């Protein structure tokens, strides 16, 4: 069971489905990554977090996942011990932020990778409080759906390490409304896992529904 704990344009890069091996470093600790998501309901961003976490851990990277709620996709994490559920009761929740900061410090997290607006905001605050690198992934226009969100991203933009968008059109819109340094935003297009959706041995195509 999960642990309970109170880039001008850079080139588009496809998300590889092959495991990325952690670099062999004899005297340097491999960075610990924290994937930050709201819950594990059926959704695109949530599936990406599961897939990315599993592939990185397969490649030897120390990856943790923090969510506010569980959900059906949590069962697809290969190692459920990497999941930490931190409860959040209100929009502005200082106790949740404190719990997140405590987790980051206790597990020596080096990089926070946040997904979707609320997690981008709390991930940013936690990163600044702990001196941790912060990477924010923008999965859709919903992140820019309100003036408050746009203002928040503008306030964070000078201090984030990297903002990743999943499409060039999204990157163009983000840069249109957010004053972010050009070298801090890039596009990594969503990929397709050919092991799940590619041809079968008989040459016919198949698709897993899990």
C-alpha cells in the first residue's frame, strides 16, 4: 500500500518509451526526482506520470510520487512504495505545503517535476523553501484558463528552472501570456508507447486498454 505522509524555439523532442538509464557516477549521488500530481484518476497527465515514473525507475533513477488523492491509475505504478499521499483540505493549505516540504527534505529530493496548475503552484513554493530545482509541465490550455492562473505563472516564471509544454502551439500561447525567459521553456511532445500500441507478432495492430 502507498506510504502515508502527513525553451527562440527549442527543438521538439519526443518522449521516449525506452528506459533512460541513470548516469554511472561513482562519487556523485544520482538526483532524486519527485513527480507531483493531484490524484490518479483516469487522465492524460496522470497516465504520463505513471509511465514516466515506471520507466525512470526501471532505468535506475530514484523517483518518488506525491499526490493528494489516490485513484485507479495508482495501481499501475510498478512500485507502490514510491507513492506518498499528502492530504489537502482547502485551496490555500499551509499544512499541506508543510507536509510537502517535510517530504522533500526527508527524502533528499533534488528535482520537483509538477503537473497541472495547482501542483505547479505548490511545487514552486516547496522548491523555493527547500532550494530544490523545479520543472513544471503544462499539459493543456486549462493551465491558462483564468487571469489568476496567468498572473501566478508570470510571478513564478523568472524563478522556475524549466517549463515544459506538450505541444508547440501550447508553448506559443504560454509565451504570449507569460513573460518567461526563452531559455527556460521547451516542448516535449507526448509520445506513444509502441510496446502497448504497436504491431503484434502477426503484424496486426493491438491496443491494451489497461
